[in-house]
């Protein structure tokens, strides 16, 4: 990438959305460093495998899913830091990936589209040889709030989770207010 802040959306789409797995792997070669790794909720690539491990992860994700589409909510980058040998930068991406699972034994029209929210951290390193930025680590995280993940595994599970958290919040409000009112544990 020449300019990560402007290029990252297209880069992420190029390694996620194509139906053609060989094209995804070519894009991984283009945008990931030789020593890169991916940390994903379903897998971690071995550090020693480098970019080949990242390519294997993307190949496996393509085998398991299709019709992938990315919607970006927020993209942010920190300041560039310099070490003796490199320039480094970290980006944070808040995005939703819409996808279908390939292994469900359903006709395509019945196969549900999942909308999965990811909080992605990417670490970048600038290479002096070609003056481009390469991804050295991609870390995909699901939000800790189950209702925010977009995962609809069982009907009513998100609603149950939200109701449970509401009840915990109300209990916290009642107990915390009482303790504060009577100045207990101050």
C-alpha cells in the first residue's frame, strides 16, 4: 500500500470479497509481509509459516464461506512510529462482514446471510525497498457484547443475552445506589 489510510478499505475488500480463491491469495501476496500472521476467532496462523500461513487461513475461510461483503463503520490509524530499521503503524477497523456458510446443506435461497461485526487491528511496516506498507499482523476480534456480534446462532439467543444484561444492569443500579445512599463501603 502506498497510503494505508486511503488504501485499506480496498485492500480488505480485495482479500475478503472475491469469489475466486486464487485472486484472494494473489492479494495476500501483494499486501502482507513475508513474516505476517493472522489471529482470527476461528484460527491463528503459525508465526513460523509467515505469509503462507495467512494464505492458508484465507483459503480456508473462502472454502467455508461465500458471498462475502464488507461494510466499514470506522477506520482509524495511529501516528507512524520509527525504529532503527522500520516505520510502523497500527490501524483499527470496525466493520461488518456479510457472508453465507458454504457447508450448510440448504439451497442458496434458504441459506441465511450472517452479519458478523469485527473489530480488526492491523499492524503495518513500511519497506524501504519499494516504499510500500505491508500488513505484518491482522487480528480479528468479535465484540465482547454478544448482542453486538451479529451472530444469530439460535433464535432468541441475542434477546436472551440482552435481557440478562439488562437485569444485571438493573441489579447493579439497585445495589450500587443503596450502597452509595447508606455510604457503605466508601
